[in-house]
C-alpha cells in the first residue's frame, strides 16, 4: 500500500476535539483523523497496558490513539464477577500512559454478550460519573458508552440508554467527544442517521467492520449515513472475519481504508494481544509486552504497520 505518511494529530497541538458536521476536528476547527489500536479485554491482557508499548505504537507505528476495552460481561467483566476497582485501575493506568505520551485514548464500556446496554445501566452511570469527573480536565479522553449493541437491541433502546448516560458525562465534561454504538454490533449507522440524538454537541456514532465479512454493502451504508450528515467513528475493525478469526481479506481491508481516509473518518484496529486468533496483531508465541519486532507480529500486525507507516516492518 503506497501512501504519503504525515505525522498524526496529537493533543498538545490539536487541543480538545470537537465535532463539526460529520467531521472530527481540532480545537481550531481543522479536520482530525485518529488511527490506532484497541486492547482486547483489559482484564485478560493487562500486560499490554504499559507506557513502553504505547510509546512504540506512537513513535514507530504512527498511531495517535489507544482504545481501552473494558468488558462489562463475560468472565471477569465489570458487571459480572470482575474486580471493579482493579478494572478501573487498568483503565486509569492506560489513560495516564496515553496522556504522558501525548496520545488520545478511548474509555470503552465494552458490552458484548450482555447485548442491550440497558442491562447494566446503573453500573454504567456510576462508571461514567467517576471517569468523567476524573478526566474532566483532560483534552485527550473520548468516551465510548456502548461497544456493540446486539441481540435485537433497537436504536430506540440505545437512544434511551444514551439519554441517561450522556447527561452524566456532560455534567462533568461539557465538551468531550462521546461515541455511541449502533444496532447489530455497531453496523446500523443508517438508523442513527435517520433519527440522531439531539440536544448535545460532540457526539459520534460507531461503525464496526471485519473486512472478510463486511464488504460493499456495509461500505454503502456508511457512505449513505455520512452523506446524510452523521458523524461516524470506526472504533473497532479487523481484516479477518466477524468472529475475530479466520482468513484475512487484504483486498477488502484496503478498500475500507481508502474509503475511511477519503472521508477522514477515524479508525481503531482490533486487537492488541497475542491471543491465538487472526485479529490479534501479535503471534501467540510472542511473550513480549513492548519492543515488538517483525518476527513478533502475525499477518494482521504486519498489515497494520505497513498501512499506518507506508513501509514494511523489517
């Protein structure tokens, strides 16, 4: 993939982000595009939340954002049997390292098997009250309030949830960018475009794709939503299939990146781990937590490095 690589925007030069029309912008109103990596569940892979790891991604991989995925259900999840103080400490450590490195960071309330974000809404209220009060003065923190609504969860359900969570964040941080999930594992951005949340600024709506599964049809949905005026943020994507595993589709992945770059839409890849699956950027044999070399990367990691930097990882 041949492209001209320029340094990505960082908080010290861009300041607090804002949403102008469909475009994520800096404090002066200039378009901003964020590109980075998402952790897998922080409770399962806490070792990758370290400053040296994040620094390599910024300095060598041309990233400017880290997404901290904190699962709400599943084993060790915040709303199941997880240690909530420990989980919050992992998120806070991640925010601290990103801040020290002059990077943006997403605090991700990672619903998945719980399906409907209203299932654990009281826990979400308390979590975002604490996080938004803690980071009210930070210009680099974005809040993703519901990762992937699914299982028949409607856009009306999500709007009702957002109507409870957004005011809590806004009471502490009037301007931070808030990312709102969309139905069907954050794919139905057309429904959000037809009935967006009103009354608040600096909201964006998430679209997630996996290139071996989601192709022309979902790209068309994205383009139509943006053309209708919806600000979209791709807070999760992979170049394998929607399971997070399986064969990679590099051709479809490159088509996605071409579209996202043409619209200056931000995108964050899944996932930073050595889990034995094709969406992980590290080989399962890699035991390092920083200072990664080409030999430590699987195909997804090698593709990501080359896509972001314009050169192979030697």
